């Protein structure tokens, strides 16, 4: 195994506050690798069925999010971000914002992930 492939399998990671909480709550039977793998599998499952969007909605959302830092607060208030956007006509943005407002946070994340953000 080369150093490069070994480093891919054993990356160093920064423990952001959410990851610190994961570490702090590790059970005696779990390693950090096991716990992160479980979380990643659940995240993949949650993102496997994003809400369906029309091509026009995909374009509006992509334009609105382009260049944005997609932090949790933006995802939580994505409907307001869409309403404040100047990406297209106000009516289309209001309609999409209304749809997003009805979505759970998990659906919003899955939708954003489906767009590659």
C-alpha cells in the first residue's frame, strides 16, 4: 500500500463541534470510525429520496444557492432565502419557497444534496 492510498484510508479530520459531540457520546463498544460510518450510512439513506423538482425549480434553486455558504441556518431558512432571491420572477420564487416551507429539514438537505451542493 502506498503512502497516498494509506492516507486516503486514514485521513486526519478536524473535529468540528458536531463531531466533538459524536466523540463525547461514543459508547464503550464503538470506535469513532464505526460511529461515523453509521452516521454516513444514515445520511445516505436520508438523502436517497429527495423531493422531486421540475427543471425550472432545479434551476431556480441552483441559481439561488450558487455562491452561498450552505450552513445549517441557510438550510433551515431556505424558503426565506428563495423569497429574497433575485434569480427569477417573484411568482416562481414564491411558489418554490412555499413548497420548501412545507419540507422537513431532512427533505431540504436531500434536495440540496441531489443538486450537488
